[in-house]
C-alpha cells in the first residue's frame, strides 16, 4: 500500500507502462501519455532477457505485498482501524526520515503541493480505508480487490489527464467493475472470521475508494512529479503526511494506553510495524532491483500473484472463499490483463 507511489514513479520511466504495487496493497498496466521532461533513469536500461534472479525478486515482492492484508487483520485484533492506519503511516515515515531529510532540500517548491496530494490520497487515506474495510471483510478478498488499482489508474488518467481510452481499455475497466460486483454481492464478505466477528460485503466499497485514491496518486506522480526518483517521492511525501499521522496517533487515539495495557498489544503492533517496514523500504528497494533485471511489464506480473498470496494467507487463517469469489477474481484479473495488453 505504502510502496505504491515509488513503483508508479519508477515504472513511468519505462516506456508507457506504469506498474503499481500496493501492499494494501496491485500493479497498474499501460498508460498512454507523454514521457516526463528530463526523466531520471537511475537504474539504466532493462535487459532483454529476464534473469533467474528477477523471478526470485518477483515472487518475493508478490509475497510481501500479498502478506500485507493478513498483517492488517492481525493488527486489528487489538487496535482500531484509525489506530492501525495512523501507526502504519507513522512508522513508515519514521523509517524513511533519514532519506526524506536528504532529499527534501532538492525538491522544487512547486512540487510540494503535488507530493502532498499524492501522499494524502495515495497513502494516508488508503491506510485508514483498507484497515476499516478489513474490520468486516476477509483479508483475502481485500487482496483481490486491491487489483482494482489498475482499473482506476486508467480511468482517472482518462478523466483528469487526457489519457486515451480505447475499446479494449473500456472493456478492461468494465470487467474489473463487474468482477467486483460478482465477488461482493454474490460471494459476500468472506465469512465472519474478521477482527470484529462480523462480515459485511459492503465494506468492500472502502477498498474501491482507496484504489481510486491510488489511481489519482499514480497519475499525479506521472504527470506532475516526473524526474523525481522513487526514493525521493516516497520519503518526502511520507515526511509531509507522517507528522500529522503521528500527532493524531499519540494525541487523538488510545494507542499508547492500549500498547501499555491491552493483552497482545505489542504483538499486534509488531504486525503493523512489519507491514509498514516491508511495504515501504524493503519492497521499494527490491522493486528497483527487479526493474534493473527485467522490464516494467514483467514487474507488473505481481498483480496476478498478489491476490493468490493474500487468499492463501486468508485460507490458512480460516477465511471462507467460495465459487462466486473465485469467479469475481477471475473476471477482475481478466480486466487487468486486457488493460495491461491494450494498445
């Protein structure tokens, strides 16, 4: 979820393909727009042949991002959705603070507003929305719905940034939305094995809103922040939103009281800290390495692996997954595939 912005930035430099992985957060396919002015290419050209190490990195990244949803579920056992979201953003911001301080002085003043927009709609708000959704939605289903990032990145690009919509891309968007309806309305919430003990399929709407935010963020980075490195974008935007998140966490919630008194609080905090750490710094470094050893299109393949990992963790945790869920997932991923391949 929190690594999403860095991935979008990196891959926007590779032809017109924009893979976006969110640990949260999926990978976004092709977008048709002009190449950013004076783009930096810190990783150099990708090799023509995908190396064995690239496959290893792809599987590791899919595992990290696919595991994000079960980690959120475990954190919600003790902490509220608001506490989890604020903790996640705060830990990530503190983790990347040294990098933020190194890069913040090099950022043009005109770009701070766009970094703030990207940080709020692409990181801060989704952190709360995903956590809130998982209070009554199976973590595995949340992992599948995260793939809608592809759909909304394309849709937002068309509506706000003049991106061309072809018939195939419209078909891909339509399939993604149809698959969501099938999964949630016919398949349900995935059972009552949630942190609250209640299931409600309508909570999937929070994930839809979060992926819309991802779509806005990806397009802002591509069209307004071209030339900034993934590390600079991620670290500085976290610097901008991390302070308010930490202040809210310490002053506006019961986080400290729960951490000191609630049974299992430190274990739950460990899950959240692991989520923030793996989905930001570690995933970003590995993704940059993957781009070096393959192509942006190959890296986007993690879109199809993340739901599988998320569902596997959910199954191990006793979550229900029925044929309607499977059908919805297939339809969504078919739409994603069409968007990736559409000209």
